[in-house]
């Protein structure tokens, strides 16, 4: 509870974008939703339902991309993201009304019928989508979600007659299936259709289950679609449903002109599940409700329990309430009340929600990362960072993924770049791979040796930060003694070398310590965080240098908590060595160099024509403490001067002006795009964090605000991307479309901006000894309030800033008692008041 005084110090937040002013939609903070008011968004927007175990994407016009366990290896629906926004994408619902002239159809999603609607709203909620549409005298509400922990996608459809006279209505939900191996669906038009099978199972009471599988999966994994009531007819064959040898279209399926569908099963071909549900004559003001299920189980026998459960609409309502409770509990871990409404909205709802999404989907499945083949999977560096965004909220779930990542670390200490989750379960020594570096495997140098590394210089270091985060959050140091195998290609898990978690971390650091270049800096490997800069073997990376240094600091913290003084000293020595090597070699005059190639030429230096200065090159040395004093400040000031724009900080400047094979990936983009001088958003929270370390809260907050998607609701014709989540990139000022966002949802921006906001701006973070409160806020703020759950206790924190400083705790009072630090003790239960005064 806030005290009276503290309420004064946390002034009422200004409202974000006014409802009326917003062209595409608005934030409904009370319901924790974003509400779209038009389906014609600049580009397709979406939401996520369920988890990687079962779930996927629901777009704002009713398209669904569902999979179970693995988007590449076990996909269920055929969603082709590249098709125009107006096209059918794997699912829709047709509403059919009969009048004297015949049948008329519309879709509450607008797509694919494109029928004019009297009203249309799509509520992007926490793991659910809800549409409210009106047409032809009917009000239709559709809600799509996956009950927590289930393997079922529910679609709750309610049709209310608002016309004043009774109407004869039919509801026709449709799904289109994909082959389980998603890439094969696109690349093989012989084997795939021969194997795709759809069978109907009518039941005595008029209910119906449509069962679908690729032939080889018949005895292991079947998909099914059913509804809670009578289904009078169906179609399983797309050609039959659309009609006239597919001259009928998704916008106007010819079968819908007949009373009943054709009852087509499908022994080969394009499998769909279309159900004819007669709502009958709906009287004025009356509602008809039905709920469809799309699921996957080992067999229909196994599915029977779930089918029965969700045919009872009470259980559907209960599942929806449970989902809301899950989110309430999840979000209650950290809640803030600051003077900035857009900040509150992101920190309290949308950002932690996005972190939950990136934790599940890594960079595997979005409308940009399409989840096909082995091109991607769970990325080692990506997920290690994503995990830090959910560590306070779900440390034990985070630990499962953390252990999976540790299990694809090699005995040498470096890590595989990515793995496919289902292949990991199969455990045949073939589940992880070396990412893009595979492409340069055959390239040799002048002596006939491999010219490029087949390992990445950063992957293995991130996990040290992740494990340290888990330990600080939970205090469960025993994790360090747990044995986890290393990854040895071609060997089954049981045959692989094992090591304790502590040993895994030690090997990470040792690998970098033993792979140094000419200046004593860690080697680049195939790439560091910046995937697009692939210099030949021997190149050094100052990003890897800083990440290695940060990982060493984390390890010192862990060893200190374990009481191993000798180890602390050893790692301190390694840290000092690399800090010296960095300071001796990497200062370019006004900022830090980003890379040295194998011959010692600098990249990210003032003498370069393109890529003179890099953002990460300045922020990370500050974050890791290897840059200090004047140079730390000067590097950040140069960044501000040369890289900052009103839409965010660019990752480098100027962009390369054409393809240069010698530098590769970065120069495949036009100047201003992505890593080539674009605003690669993931780098921005690091700038915020570095500024808070320098104590410049005004600057940190400015960097925060300029990328806050919620604040872009008024400029969506420029930004284009979803305003309720961070995109991966925004085009930079060298590009004509400066300010345009792309690659929404799956970006490290989410985890790091959340960390920047909660741990560095608000400044509340877990430590081995307790909860640190060390804010670095805009000087204009008179204070703020926050609630933070930590190791079983709830901390109610009030921060006052009477002198309008940015940083510096002058006084901390915990449960009425002044304490001599800014670390609130570990309590393990109860509610505790923490009052902090800055000054
Ligand atoms: C993409 C990749 C990520 C990489 C970043 C910068 O976001 O998923 O792994 O760090 O690009 O190149």
C-alpha cells in the first residue's frame, strides 16, 4: 500500500493516445488489451496463443498458425504468411444468413469474404483474441484461445440477433491443415498430398469429429476438429468445399450456396475441416453459441477426454477465467506506477507479455521468422537473453529451457548456435547445429585452412548471465551441482560427457580466455551478437570482449556467493587482463573500435568509409565496466551525436552503399536497414542501461521513450508495426522509409528493454543478498511506486525524489527501519514496505 505522502510523490500519469485520435486502434489498459478498430492495418498484425508446447499465432483477421512442440517438425495449420493480408490463412468462420433470395455470407474477421461490416473490433488480449463484429443484423463475438496447459485451440462463437426479427443463421468454421513437416508442405507437391488424410467420425448425438493426419503419423499424432453441438454436414477436401474445381474461392466458397456441405472425406490432397453448424432461426435479441476445438493428441481415444471437457461451455468459460488468472499472477510479479502512462502500460502489461512470447518461441515462429526446416530453431544466444526477461516471473519454467541450452554446449566450452526442440527430445546427436556458419564451411584461406570459424564467439557467454540471473532470483545455489551433458554431435545423450552446471559455466569462460587474438581480445568466431559481420578467422570483437568481461563479473559474483575466494581471484585476474588489453588497443580517439580483422585493421573507426561507429561498441564496454571515466562518457556521447535519431539509436553509421563480399551480410541490406545503419532495436536497451550506469537518468529515459511502441499509436502510418510489442528493427534515417518498424514480437529488444526499465531505470533487481533498489530516473519525476515479488515475499516500494536527482539512494527504510544500504533483505514471505529517498 502506498502511504499518503508517497501518493503525492507519484503524480497521476498522463493518458496515452486518446481513443478518438487513434486511427487503427487504442489501448484499453483496464482490460489489458489493445483494441483494433479496423482490419486494414498497414501490415498484418498478430497475437500469440498457448505456448510452444501447443499454440501459435492468431492474426487480427482470424488466420491461425498452430503447432505442437515445434513449428518446423510438427505444424498443424497451413498459414502462408507471404500471401496478401486479404487472403484466407489457414482458418476462418463464415456466418450465413438465409433470406428470400438465398444465402448471404460474411466473416466476423472480415477476411476472407471482405464483406462490408457495420462494426468491427479485434481485441488483442493476453493470450487470446476477441472479435466483435456486426453485419446483416447479427452481432458476432468470436474468442480464440488455448486453455493453459492444454493441446486444444478453442474458438468460442456467439451470434446474437440484433435485427428485431428472427433470422435463419448457419455458422461454418473452417481450418486448413499443413503437413507436419512444415517445409515439405511448401516444397513437395507429390508426396505430401498423397499422404494427407482426413476422416469423419460421426457420433450418435449428431456431434462430429474430423480426424486428420499425414499417413505415417496415423498411429502417433492425429489432429482433430470438432464442435460442441450438432454438425449437420462437413467437408474435408478443399477442392470439393470451394467448388467448381477450385474456381470457387475462399472469399466465396460455392458449397455455401447449398443447404449442406458435401460430406467429403479426403484420402489425399488439401485437407480442410469445414463444419456446417445450423444455428437455426435465432429470434430477436437471442444468442446462439458454439465452440470449436482444434487439437492434436496421440489418437482420438486419447483426445476423447479433452473433447468431452470443452464440449461443455461451462468448462470453456472456466478455462478462459483460468487464463486470466495465470496472467494476473504472472504480471503481479512487478507492477509500477510512475508519472509516465506509456511507460506504465508497457512495463505492467505489454512488455512482460512479449517476454513470455519470446521465451516460448525464441526466433522460431512469427510472421517474419517462418519456422521452416532447420534454418532456425531455439537460438542459443537469443533464448539465453530471452530467459532473463522472464526470470523474475517464472524462474522454474525458465530453468527448463536454461538446462536445454546448457545441454547443447560443447565440451570445449562454446555452444551450438541453435536446436530444434522436438529433435532434442529424440536425442539422436543430431538436434543442434552451427547456424549460418555452415554456409561458409567450405571456404578456405590461402593456406588451405578453413577461412571462417564454425563457432560463434558470443553464444556460450550469454548463458553465464542467464544462470547468474536464476541464482540471484531464487537463491537456489544447488543448481550449480546438477549434472548436465555437453553436446557431442552423433552421440546419444547418455553417451555424452557430463559436467555440473558450474563446470559448464567455467568452460564457457575458459573457451573465450583461450581464444584471444592479436590484441589479447576475444576472437569474433563466425559472428558475435551482430550476425551480419562475418570476418575471416582471427578477427577480434570488442563486443565479445565486453560480454566476456560481463560474464566474468557474473562468475565472480557466483563464486563469491559460494565462498570460493581463490576462484574469485582467478576470474578477477582474467577480467583485469582483458580490460587492460581492451583499453590498450580499442580506443579510436572519440569512441571505441568495434572489430579488428585478422590483420589488425579496425572496423567501427573514424577512418572507415562505412560503419565508422557502432552502437554496441560504446554501450557494452560501459555495461561490463571495461570502459570507465572520460572514455566511457565520451563513447556514449559520440553514440548520441552520431547514432541517435528521433525513432531510436542506429546500430551503426554510415551504412554500406552496396554489396561488399568481404564484409558480407551487413552490406546485403540497403543503407538504413537492419544491421546496416538501421535502428536495430535490440541495441537500444543496452544504451539505456549504459546511461543508467553513468547516472544519466534523463538520457536513459529519452532513449526508452523514443522506441516505446505504445507511444507510436499516433504515427502508425509511419511505424506500421504493432504498437503493443517491440519490433526487431526500425528503418534508419538513411532510408526513405525512416521510422518504419518490421519483424514484430520475436526480438531480444523485449527482454532487454524490460530489464532496462525494471532493473535499471526503476532500478529494482535481485541480488544474492536481497532486493536492490537503485533507480536512475528522469530528474522531473518526483518519485514512483512499485510492487515486486521476490523469493516468496512481496515488496511494496515507494521512491521519493524531493531534490529531483536522477540517481543515488540517500535513505532506505524497510518496514519502518532505516537500513544502511540500498538492499532490502530476503524475507521469503509476507508483505514488506520499502521507502527510498533519492538525493
Ligand atoms: C537477429 C538474430 C540475433 C542477432 C541479431 C543481430 O535478431 O536473431 O541472434 O543477434 O539479429 O544480428
